[in-house]
C-alpha cells in the first residue's frame, strides 16, 4: 500500500506535543540563578545613577542574554507526534489470461446460480440451499468421526449445527428423516459420553461393565454412522442438483434474465464484478487494491464498469498463467527494508519482525492482536485473494511464495470461477513430431486433439502445409484426448508451416456443394480481356460438369476456355484474402451478395505459374474482403490455360490467418440448386457455438534439407559398430560416406586417416570417430576436430572402445568438445554398489557383468531416443533392450551436456550424451555394442536411433549449392524477441583468403510471397577469430513473419553466388485455451500453503467475512522533532541582545 492510498483511508488520529531537554533543569537552573544574582549585584552600583527606565532596560537585556545561554546549555527540543489508524491493506489479484476470456454458457444450473448469487444478480433466498449446507455439515462430521470414536471430539457441536437443518429438508423426501436419525445418534453418543465421564467406584464391577458396554455401543453407532454418511451426502448433493435445475428452469423472468446475464459474461468480467463486491463488502475495514496476475502486479483501474474494464483488458490477455510470479513479487517486495518502503511514516512491527513469527501464529486476529501496536510492513497486504479459473500453464510452483507470504503475516486465499466440466469445444492441443527432416524422408506427425461435442456430430481434422491441404480425415468425438498420426513425404526442401485444424465435417456434393464447371473447346475462344460482363463466350459451352473444390482440373487435349461458377459460404465472419494459382491467365470474380450482377474482379494470375504457387505475382492475392459467416456470395473463376494439362486452383486466407488451398467443398454451393440452407446455417452455428475459437488449430514449422551430406568414418578396424553405422547411412543416395580404417590403410602405406588440413576436414558434414589413439593420427588432428565442431558447426560422433576412446582423449585438445570427462573410480562402483532407497539396486544383467539401460528425464523428451510414439512405452523399451557388457565406465557427464541414456544402476554411467559445442554438436556413445539393439526387435531401434541422431546433429550444419559459399542458421523457427545466429563459410579455389566481407540481406515476405521493401535490412558479417573464411552475424529484433535470408559476397571469384534460407518468426502457441476447465485443486494447493482457503462462488460471502475478521487496522506514528538550541538564530539573538546592551551603555556614557 502506498502512503497516499492509506492516508486517504485514515479512520482515526490523535496528536500530542512535548518539550524535552538534554540536561535536567535542576542541574542547570540553580547555577544560572546564582550567576544572575551575582550579575545584578555587580551592576546595581554601576547603574544606580541612571534613570529607572534605562536601569531596568539594561538589566533586562543582560537577563535575556543569560536566559538564552542557559537554554542553550539545557538543549531543549519540541516533539510533535501524530498516531493514525489505517484500514488493513488487502490485495485482489485477478487472472487475465486467455482462458479468462471464455464464456461458460454450458455450466450446470447449480454453478450458474452460484455465480449469479456471487455477482449479486440473484439473492441467496431465491433458491433452496438446505441440501448443500447439510451435505457440508455432514462432510465435516465425517472428517471428525475418528476423533469422536476416540473420545476426543465434540459431538455436541455437530449436533447443534445439524439440528436446525432438519426442518429445512422437509420438502426433500426422507432426507430430513435420515438427517434427524444422524442427530439422534449423535445425541446418544453425547449421553454415553456424559455417563462415561461420571465417577464410578472401581470396586463396583457392574458399574464398570455398564460403562464399558455403553462406550462399545457408542463406537458401534459411530461405525454405523461412518457407513451411512457417504451415501447420505451423495443423496443430498443430488437433491441440491435437482433443486437447482428446477429453479433455473422455472418461469421466472427476473431469474431467467439474471442467468442469461451470467452466460453472456466472460470469466474475466465476472472476476472484476466479484472484485468490486469484495471491495464493497470489506468496506472501511480494508484498503483494497486490484491487480493483474502478473509479475509486476499491474494495477487494474477502478474506472468504468466491469464490462468496460474487461473489454479493455481483453486485448492484452496473457497466454501464460503463472501464479507464482505475483506472489513471489509480493514476498520480495515485503522483504525490503522499512526505510525504503514506508515513506515519511515510521512504522514498527515490519516485515523483519513478522517473518520472525512462527508460521502457525500468522493466521487469525487473536495472534495478530498480540503484535506491537505500531505496525509496519511497507507494501505487504494482510490478505491476498486470487480470483481466477486456476489454470496454470507456466509450470512453476506457487506454494513456496505463498508460504513466504504466510510467514510474513499475509494470508493467501483463492476464489475459483468457471466450469469444472469441459465446455463444448473442439481443441487441437499440439502437433508433435520432428523439426528437422531430409528430403525423401517420411514426415511423421501426431495431432493431439479433443472433441467435447455431441457424439453424432461430424468433424474433420485437416492437415495443411503452407496453406495446401495434405489430408482431411473424419474423427469421431469421444470427449477425451486422442491422437491422429499423419505421414507424408518430404518431397521438397525449405521451411514448411504445418497447420492442423478441426472443422465441421465436409458435406456431400450430392446435396448441392461444389461449383459448376463450363468448358469451351471449339470455335473462336476469346482472351479474358475481351469477354463481356457475363464472363462467357457468346455461345453455349461444349461441356458442363460439377467439381468438388475450387479447382479447375486439366484437360487431356485441345485448347479451351473454362469457367467455374457458384456460391461461396464462409465459415466465420471476418476479412478474407482470395488467392489464385493457374497455368495461364485466370481471374477470380466475387460479388458482395448472392447475385452474379454484383460481381467484381478481386484476384488474377496474369501469367502461367507452377501448380500450387500462389505468390509469384502480387495480383494473385486479393485485398482484404469482409465476409459474414453463412452468407452466400457469388464466385466466378475464369481460366484461359496455355496448355490443356494446366490447372487452376482458388484458395483463401481465413481471418485467423489459416489458409485453404483450394477452398474446401463444404464452403461452395452450386448456383443452380437450393441446398438445405438450415444445414448450412447449422454448420456455421457449430463453429460459432464453441467456447472459444482460439484453440481450433495448432501450428508448427519443420525444416526439410535437400543438399547431399558428406560423412567421414574413421576407426582402428571395421568394428561391428562403425560398419553398421556406415552401412545405414550409405542406404541413402544423398549421403556420401567415406570409410577409413587404420588396420586396412596402414599395410597399404596410407597412414592418413583425417584430412591434413582444416579446409579438407571442413568439407565433411559429420565425422564418426572410433577407437583410435591420438598418436595414431597426424599432429594437429585433435585440434582440427575441435575446430571442425566449434567453428565449422560440424557433427562429431565419438564411439567408445576398449583401446583408447575415451581415456586417451580426455587430455587432448578434443576434450573441450567431448560431452564426458574423466571420473575416478567411486567406492562401490555401479554393479557392486549396495542397494539403497534411491536406486533399484543391481539388475539381473548387471549381476552377470552386463548392464541394462534406462532413459533419463532429458532422454524421455529428446527426439534422438524417441523410438516409439507412445512416451510410456518408449520409456519401458530401453530397459528391455539387450544388456551391454562393454561400457566406458570411468567417465562423468559435463555440466553442459545432456545425458539421454544411462546404465540402470545405483551409480549410473552415461551411455548416450549430447553436447552443443560452439556452432556444432557432439554425440557420445559410451559403448560399441549398440548393434546389439537389433537382437530380437529387428532394425527399428538401431536404425531409428542413428537416423534421429544424425538428423539432430546436422540440423545446423553449413551447406550450400556451391562449396565456395555455405551458410547455416542455428534454427529455422524462432519466437519474437529471440535471436538466431547466422554462420557462413567462404572458400576460394586454391585456398586463397577471402578479402571481401560477405553481407546478408533480410526481408520479410508478405502473405503473397512478395518481399516487403520497408522491412529490408542489410548487414555485414563478422569474421571469426582464428578461423579463415568463417563468418557470423546475430539476427535479432525481427517481428513475426516469414523472412528471406540471402547471403552474398562481392569477391570476384564469389560474385554471383547466392545462398538463401528461410527464417520463420512466429509466436509460440499458448496452452491457455487447451483445457478450459477450472482447476480448484491448483488454487487449493496455493491457499493451503498460504494459510487461507480456496472456495468457489457459492462460498464467496463466507470467505469475505473470514477475510474481514482477520484484518487488524494499521497503527502508524508520525514524529517530528524541532531543536530550539542548535540553530543559527540562537547565536544571532544572543549577539543582538549583547550588542543592543553595549550600544545603550555607550549612549548613556557607560563603558
């Protein structure tokens, strides 16, 4: 709370003034009186001859001077003190994430009534809540039953609560009778307890036996009660549900209007309304502030209605909810020194004092009242109320921050809004799959989706690549999460934007969907610019047919003029951009209504383009056109192909920036038919009736590389491991594998294993280094390998062996890029270590000298080790693989390395580890027996592992169409605000040095693929130290969009060489709208850690009362002290008095 805010809410004040001295008066006044008497006696004879007025004046001036000197000696000061009682600060923190923009129109009647009551739209007395109140009381009794059975409980308290509720259940069948029976049993327990408490003569055996019998009967009654309560509580809840449903469906216009208002309000609007009600309910007892749920606790202004404030906040909704950040910010703010947070007021009992209190004493008002009267605390409120739906997508734990606030005397409560059941919604949570592929591979993507709709509704999942539909598949709504696998070839290089979306099932062309296709193949065929307003030649067409999509298929022979006509029915309201691709001149005409007479040309393709190319000419994409969902718009496509086999396709960019190429069948209607308009309207209503449209689609980007790879395999001898790896890579014709085995080359007099120059080594993309000693290579090879990784960005695979790898390399220049380092033998090594609770101990294989493997946490999510699609099955696969005997054990992973696979032992040994070193990547395999993974399971495990490892290692490699200029981006897709590193390598024929600095041109491409000149940037690359021909540049500050990265060099021998890359800058999809159910459990964990309560809307009033009772007014004391002796004016006054006396004496003739 700021000082100004609390001062305006001051409820009481008191002031006092006091005069104090540094020295006691009895020590100063008597000497001062003696001195004054002596001065008067001495002056009497001197002044005796003067007039009385002069005599008295001179004595007065002398006396005043002496008095002032005495005051200076006493050091007097005047203190002013003002005490104020301020309302206790309370912070309301409102969730403003994307899920709070949802309207919960499908909530149950009970929840709608609860929230309407919390909003003040429906009075509490307008509904019957007796079953719910009784169920809550019985639930509390059920929790307390063990204490009652042991004799330590208080059954009379529960009986007193339940007895009045019996009469309120009169209209609910026999529920009142059953609750009355519970009260009766409690009374019997009370009676038994009273009888048992009476003093019994120990010698009276009958009395002792009777007491034991009564106690046993009481325990029996309580046991029967424990069996009865669950069913009774369930019946009461069902009765409350029925009563709420009956009340909500009653013909009460006022109630119906209130419930409709709740349905029309978003969660955020309801949260702001409730915040206003809490502020009003706390009244003058609290100084309430309302904040956003963000790290900065941004204040939410009071101005405007909740609807107006909600509308203002909707534009800036957060797509990540982090409950820990604001609580942590509050805790850190409260830990500041009091002098930095209190302003002019001096406060006591501040954060330091409150933090010293026991946690259990920071809760209620009784404990707080024992604190000092003068409190402080800076900005720390006494209570925090978090209002939201409980969805947390940041993954952080808010409990520690809540506990920190509780230890400082701030109690954290929570209020949960929203529906606990999935609303009507179609959700695509994510597209899962690899981000890097090589041309010719099969792309495998899993779409995770959920359809919370009626089971008989037809929905399709559509997968599109750069706007072109790859596959449309019918999915059955189940209400649960499900996966759909899509596989398609990586048939061209570049960066692909992949979109998966859910749409209402496409309709059948038999009911009037599609377009009418007219073809003229004979006679005088006009060009497009010579056609009249009708768009057709002056004679009838030679053939008429119906096409399912907005695509004009090719003909088999002859020239022709073709026309497609029909109606367009958009699925959603918004701005659309029509796009066309054609093999010859073509035009798209669109009307603003269903009438053909209103049509106008919106897009055209002036020249022949390849199929699927929609961005060669800027005319191919129209301007934004506003269309309304479900309305019919006349569309006409005119095509004059250059050859019979050329086709024409029309697509659009939807308001959500998704693309359909071509436009799907369900949005096209034949103009000569009248289809079921109600069915069209229902399709549009199906889309619009969802809880939110923000989660209908998910997008990812994948990069497909198409240039050939060069891999060098070097080893001491052709071991099984290196042979299998080389054979696997050689199956791909795009991979050039060079094998060099020392045992084969040495007898032939070929001692060289690695190229003798850095330039020669850098011509390879990957190197597989086997079990060789450093002295078996040429001098400088280890340093060149390190530079190959760090500078060139190459991929290095290190295969462990029994001869030299890794032991002899850990002190060489290569050690800096290895993922592992030397480790001394530990006491009780992996296989011989005793079992502990942290480890499963020895596996059966380890007892035989072999070790099973297991995935690490990092390995569970890494694509290299993702052999099986199902994550749980994949985790179970690795321990089931054949055990390994030859493992390099005397190594540990470096801190920067990621261990993916390790031995399944108490002290695990890294078997598969990866490291990003400089611009390159390194893979460590701590065994030469991965080929054994082929046993019993075939080639899938071994082949998938090495293919995925190669794909990961070569993702950021330097490549180019000409080896003289090669370029690499360390990532093809980044988030806005992230930076990406561009690297380039220039090589001149003959090894001459490049003297001209390469440059990079950045330009963003528009929706039509045309560069936007205003976004053009040109930068010079920077040379890398100690790396001839190596260049780099950091690309940062790029706004979202598709960027073309073009690298050139004006060196004479390099002029004309151009390398282009595509960089996609896009927002990472948020997970806020993936699951729209409220999460009371999450808020309960936070509130429990903060010492408070987490409730739903039904208990808002009780929670507000709890907060109000726990508040203690702040007492602030303002002190101001004025010293009246140490100012310049005291000396000046004494000097003035003495000077005046001297002048007066001189005037009357005295010395």
